[in-house]
C-alpha cells in the first residue's frame, strides 16, 4: 500500500515540475494527457482563459477501439488532432502530466502528430 502512495506522490512532483515550465497560450495551447488503468484522456487547454478547447478519450461512443491499449491511444490522438484542426489549432505544447513518455502516452503523441498537430 505504501508503494502505491509513493508512486502517486512521485507523479505529482514530476507533474508540478513540468507545469512550472509549460503554459498554454491562445496561439499555442497545452495538450494534456491523462492515463488511467483502463482509459486514455487528452484535452487541449488554453491556460490563459482556463478553457478546454477540444478533448478526446477512449470512453467516447464513437471510439472504435475501446480500452487502454496503445492502438486505442493512437486513435485518441488522431481524433483529437482532427477536432483541433476544426477548432483552428495547429501548434500545441505537449504536457505528459507526470507520466513517462513511453507506451500509451507516446502512441497518443504520435497519433496527434499524424493527425496534423505540431509540437
């Protein structure tokens, strides 16, 4: 049990360090990623106004590949990029939110790049 709380504490510390350096502006908003044990969530946020511009996740009804595997994360990235281009966003700052840039987080980022986002 103690190991689990330490894991969460370590991720929180990493997250604070990342967020001290990353800030989403209207011309280049922040792409924030959250990875749970079952699903992937991503949203593009304008930190100046505090608004979420677009979002995508594996829990949506139109997501064909349900679950938290790498292929589903890549589809979330592509869907997010398509919605972002509709909203007029092409450049973003990637916020891995304290998670390692590996596995599902990496495949989501690559899917967003394939969809047309630049970061």
